[in-house]
């Protein structure tokens, strides 16, 4: 038995606040399973003594808050949720906020249940809204994030810089330029021009929407520029292949000219950018600068870079999808099978592909073979017409990346209705000729869709911008800014 259980049993009838606080300490310093055992043990003692948590509201909420923060399983939070309802504790922000944070932002990350819990809270505060918007900005439903912001405004609550920052992150996920411009106007009208974190997120959004000049303008107007702001500017320049400017910034940060030094994120962004762009020569220059300035001897910095990479690899299945596509493209189906088995054993779940396009302030999201859109018949007719025109221009479907158990015609059918093609068809259908089509995809664009967008940009005289999991693609005149390397 742990000290927590001894303490509980020895003071069953006369637990005081000091005992509660000590018990709270044990639940946060011992394994989470112990805390859960304590809850189960106490539940069975309900008829013999007053429940441990039932008198906390008259004493202190701290033990309950500590218990919430110690939970690592959804089942434990569900029990606490029931307790909160039975004892009318949902209206206490000191309890509801940590509960929502634990359910939505921890590895439990159950957005649907978090939304249900949120709806039960009477008069939720801005802090609760911010927590849920933040969770949506990290989920596969970023559109819900800015809908939450609209709901907050309708209820008379004013979005603060934190709210706007997370809303921008939601807009980044769907590459919403109009949404970004609206938030930019709010920033100016509400007087948040000095909030560097808010402005750096806005820079990132403009850069992803191929509005590099707007991103630079935001940067120039910032009253203070920290390392984060310079890192975002580096990313902006790298997306536009302004490698010489990146080196100038890197030199300025190293020399102290800009008042801040490069950190682990700076080095990581540079190395990732070099990898994504296939910029071997530039990568060698960056490495030379690192060696020349002695950064390579900074063990702590190096460890942080590695930690970032490990964290990214652990949290994202996208890299496994890239490897899956690589094996598929060369017909190595044995490796494909092995990789599927490995991902299943490790519990790595792939995210369903989706593509989003914004039109008149509304974001339209598509998945493969999507039939949910109200204009689905028109969209499919337009896509069929586009395919006919592109075939005349020489388009041939790239079928090598599809599974071997499909014949050639089945592979062509599967490729025909990928989410980005549906989004492009909708863009052509719903916008005037010559209008730039902007699409955000949550995964890496496949070879066939890349060829499709590239050829369409020439045949239809349209600029198409697709931001995917790994790269920024600007198609125009039958060419892509990535030079077919991504």
C-alpha cells in the first residue's frame, strides 16, 4: 500500500484539509495508476464513510485540481466529470478550466468530448474558449476553431490576443487568406500591434498564402523583434527561395546585430528547409556558418534540435506516409506490407487526407470521393471536363503509387477523385477565370495530383497554390515553385 492509502484508511472519518492536501501530493507524485486505484478504493467505501471528494468544495478545490492534472486516462476524467455534475462544480472556472485543458490539450486529446463538456459550462469565460480554440488549432477540425471565436463574439465576449493567435493558427491549417486579413484588421482596431507572438503567427499565415510582401510588412512594423519573429521571417524567405537573404539574417543573428541569437528552432528550420528544397549547396553554406561560429560545439543546442526532431517524428504519421508512398512508387509492395504492419504494432494511425479551399469567407473541405458538398454534381462534372482538357494537353495519370490489388482502371478511378482535385475543380467552378486558387492539404500531395495541378495552371491560365504537409507549391504556367522536388 502506498502512503496515500495508509493516510486515507487511518483518517477515514476525520479527514481535514491538511490530509486532503497531503493526499493531493501523493496523487501527483506517485504513478497515475495509484491515483486511479485510490479513486476506485474510495468508491467502494462510499457506504462506510463520507466520500473523499464530496467535502472539497467547502474546504479547497486544490486537491481535486491536482487529481485532474494527474489523470492520464480518459476513463479517469469521465469519473471526475460525473462527480463535477453531481456536486454542481462545473461553474467553478478553477475546476472546469484544468479539466478542459486535460481532456483537450493533453495526449488524451478528445476534442468531441471536450466540446460536450464545454457546452455544459454555464457562461464560459474567454479562457475556456481559448482552450478549446487552441485544441481545434491542433486537430483535424481547425474550421471549428474560428467558429468558436464567432460564437464567443456573439455572446458578447471580446477575443484577446491569445484568442486571435489561436484563431490565426486555425486559419493557417486551412490556408485562409481572407480569415487572416480579417484578424489583421481586428489586431489593428483592438490595438494589439505590440503583441509579437500574435504578429509572428500572422506573418506565418501571409507567407503560407504566398503573400510574402504582406508578411514582410507585418515584420517591419513590429515594435520589437525577437528570435521567434526572425525564425518566421527565415521560413518566409525559404518558401520563396530567397536563400541569400536567409544567410544575411543568419549572419545578423550570429553577430548580435539583430539583438537576438539563433536558437534550436532556427537551426531546425534551416536544416528542414534545406532538406525540403533539395538545397544541397545552401545546406553546405549553413553548415559552414555553424562550424565557423562554433555552434556545432553547443551540445545543449544540438540536443534541443534532436529533441524537436524526435518529438515531430513521434507525433506525426506523415513521415511514415511519405515512406509508404516511396515504396509504392517503386512497386516494393513487400516493404509496403511491412510498413503497414509496423505502424499497426506501434499504434501509429494515419490521418485521412483532406483539402480545404476558401471562397467568400467560407472554408470548403473535401475528402477522397467526397459527396457531402451541396454542389457535388457540378463539381464532379467540372472535374470530368478538366480531366478531358488536360488529357488533350498530355496528362497521363500516375498510377504507380496505388495499391497492387487494383487494376489500371481502378487505380485511375481512385486517383481521379483525390481531395485536392475536388478542391481545384470547385475553385475553377466557383471563381472567375484567372482567379488564384488557394488550397491547404493536411498531408503530402501525391505525384499524380502534383502533375494535375501543374498542367492545369498552364491549360486554364490559373495560379494554384497548395500548401501541404511538407511543402509550399505555387503552380503557374505549367510549372511549380518546388521544381518538382518535394
